[in-house]
């Protein structure tokens, strides 16, 4: 049965796929194998099951995640067996493990016509995985962390998603991608058509310069300057870290202008005049340099060679002044908070 969720195939970048125009038809009667049961694999497998899609999970030998998936009621197989049984194979592995798993376990077992899907564009955009021409290959990148994707789906809500299909895929792969996005809860606010490369570059740039790099370094620097200048660690923590959540919530809900109109006049004037001195033209130049390293593939090569350093770098950071202050303050501000499991 033909499904036509888009008016043009391929839909041009910038097309927004609305949930109201999509149904799960292209997935019905088909089995999805979710390979990897980490943060994103777990969320997508549970969301698919909740949407009534046949799903099984593929894990490597000795995986700690396998028993967890079984305990959560999912059928678990080896990666090779899960691939061999599937019509749609979702690769939910660390980006640095994709190439090896693809060559060893996926390619020899992939059924003719089975589709492969991803939650992030890296493996395809930077040549770690090159599906053969004609193989349906799509990207549904949730614009949220995995646990949140799962929590919102339980509540009948969702997140926006980015959709892409490789140029050599059959046109109907777009309908499969849209149905998949709907079924895992990634069309809330729309599914935005892009390419594997653009999704990957934008995602990594945002992580590196703002979300997981720039903001954290700004917080560390501001905290250090205050404490070195004789102000109490508690004052520094409240002003530079704790209140960040309040501000980002306002920004998320009301935008930049709405944020400005909701803070004090002093905060607005100070931010508008001092912010550009901190984030000046030299910072913008370094942002362009970081973007260039992602675009020309040098970050990809470095990641694949050096990702083993991540735990050591994180351990060094965990011994730093801000991380230690956070430990103390969080124990005081959120006593008894433990890691909460997300519902199944
Ligand atoms: N995390 C997020 O919120 C998020 C958000 C958007 C997109 N994504 C994307 O989603 C994908 C999965 O990321 P993730 O964060 O969910 O990864 P993750 O939490 O690190 O989970 C990876 C899973 O893969 C398994 N695994 C690791 N190496 C393997 C190998 N060589 N062969 C087979 N299985 C292996 C791990 O199983 P073991 O139990 O065996 O270690 C684990 O179940 C990535 O493409 C990522 O960019 C993630």
C-alpha cells in the first residue's frame, strides 16, 4: 500500500512534516530491531511498543542492557539475530561503535529491502557507514535527550524531530521515516526535513559551543572569578549556576524578548551592555573555527581516534572547583534526590 505523507519526493529541506498528516501504516506488519539499549535505544524501543509497533532489541554478548530490556518485557536477541529478523534496523549505538557493528553484525544479516535508521547523522554523514544504493536509509533525530523522549511519550506528548533520507534510498523511505518519527514521538511541533550532514554538523556545533562546552566553561570561569575575588562559593554557585535553570526556562518558554521583559531592569541593562563584552568578536571567530573543524571532518577523525580519553577528561573536570561546589550544593538543595528510573 502506498503512503504519501509529503507533496514532493524528496521533500525539500525546510519542509515540515505535521503529525496530523502521518499515520503508522508504513510500519504496520513490519518488525523493528532496535540495536543497542542505551539511553536512546531504550526510549525508542519502549515508545515503539507503546505505539503498537512490533519491536525486538539487539544487544552484544555480555551486555548489561540485555537483561534490563528483558525485564522490561522486550524480546532480546543477539545483534546478528535481531538484524536478521527485522524489516527496519535502528542503530542506537555509540557513534564511535557504529562502523564495526555495521560491518561485523549488520551487513551480513540485513534482509534484502530492510531499512536502516539512525537517531543522529554522524555515521552516515562522515562515511562510517555507507549503505548500498537502493537500501532505504533514514534519520529521525529527536530534539531531546532519550529519557525525556520516553517520559513525554508516556504522557501522550512528544518532541520535535529532524528527518532525513539518503539520496540513494527509494522515495517511499520518506514515508517510513515519517511513520517512525510519529511512532517514537518525534513529530511534536513538526518533523523538520534536513540532511544527515546538516543534522550532524548543527548537532555537534550546538553541543560543543553552547550546550555541553561553551555554557559549562562560561559557568566554570565565572564561578572561579567570583571565588578568587573573595566571594563565598555559595553566592557564586547561586548566581552563576543555580539561577541558570530559571533563565533557560524563561528563554525556552518566552524567547529572548520575552525573557528580557520578565527580568529586572537592572538585569536587562547589565546583560545587554556586558554580555557582548564577554561574548565578543574573538569568541565569534573561535566559534567559526570550531564549526570549520566539524565541517572539514577533522573533529570526526579526532573523535574516532581519541574518544577513549573522555572518561579521563571527565574525571579531571569532576575534581574542579565548580563540580565540587555542585556536589555540596546539590546535597543541600535537593537532599535525597536519587537517580530516578523513567517509566516503561
Ligand atoms: N543519548 C541521547 O539522549 C541521544 C540523543 C539524540 C541522539 N542520540 C543518538 O542515539 C544513538 C545512541 O546513543 P546513546 O546515547 O543511546 O548511546 P549509549 O547510551 O551509549 O548506548 C549505547 C548502547 O549500545 C551498546 N553498545 C555499545 N557498543 C556496542 C557495540 N560495539 N556493539 C553492540 N552494542 C554496543 C551499549 O550496550 P552495552 O550494555 O553492551 O554497553 C548500549 O546499550 C547515537 O547515535 C546518539 O548520537 C542519543
